[in-house]
C-alpha cells in the first residue's frame, strides 16, 4: 500500500516531530509513503488545487494571522475541491475546537503535545478503514465486466428492476438486480446503510443524519429513511461512528 500524507502546521518543530513519528510507523509496517510538509493553509490549498491528492492530512487549526485557518482549509477540501475521500486529522492545543468541525467530518482530532502512541493508534485505525475502501465492486453490463472502488460509490438506487450506481465523479451506471441481494452479498460487510427499499448509502458521504431522512455531502441530495428501517439505520450509523472513533 502506498500512502500520501500532508502535514500542515506553522510550527516547524511540530512538523518535524510528526514526520519522524510517521516515518517510524510506516517503516515498521514496511509501507511505501510520501510525506509533504506545509507551513500555511494557503500553500496546502494551492497544491491540492493543482491535482495533488492526499490520502491523509494532519492539519493544524490555528495559524499565523496572515493565513487561513484549518477549518477554512477543511471546508475548501470538502466543498470547493469536492474531496470526500481524504481523511483529515486535526491537531490543536485546544480541545474545544473539536466541536466546530462536524461539517468537515474529520477522521480524528489530536491534542498537542502530540503523543506517539495516540498517533500510531490513529494510523492503524485509518489503515483498517482504508483497507475496506480499497475493495472493489464488480458489475456486468452486457458482456463487459467493470470494477469500481467501493470508496467511489456514493449510493445505490433501486429503480424498478434496475439499480443505479451513483459515483463520486458524477457517473451513473445502471445494472440489473435486486438491491436487497446486492446489499447482503456485497455491501453489508462494509460501511453502507440500507436506509430504504430504494437506497443503500455509503456512510462516508452522509453529512447529516436525521430521523426521517439523511443529507449527502455531495450534490445537496436528501434521501428518505423508511419508517420500518429507522431504528436499525440509526443503530448501525452510531455503531460505525463509534467504531471509527475507537
């Protein structure tokens, strides 16, 4: 597995320490990696804007006064750049900042001074989830067989005898089959929720979960949660969230 990491903090000693910790972890795991370091949010956004994709970003919240803060960087990544797959780990001296990050859906929030064991635990948790997302879903159209990364599927929609696969790049594929059967055989073991007889949704693209409906983080899409499934869906959603938080 090749992992691309960015560290963005205006304190050089924090960047150096974090880089050394990550190098030790990745070397121990015999992983290939690349680590880029940025001292301002503007530099990171500029690099992302020219088609650099990171798997993991360690992002400070407060920078010098002449720099955009980490919350604004996170919103740029999620909303302006429309990247919902990169995992953002915020780092800060102040725990209270964690409460204002819900919209950005960070993977974790680490308190400075940084702790080696906590960082290693977070990396192991990330790799466990990334392994699930590296799986592919195979489907057949005519005589051709296609594969798509699980992480690129936003949701599946049942329409009569067809299933529409909604992709993160805007594509839609139509296949024949039963949504219930596909969920049970392919997606139940992953972090997907069967919210309605018409919808199976990837947890990573849910920005708001309510009692009767959920809102996706892309395209401002709202999907209904059927009455018989509401209790089960909420329980599964909380279970996934708590497992990821560790």
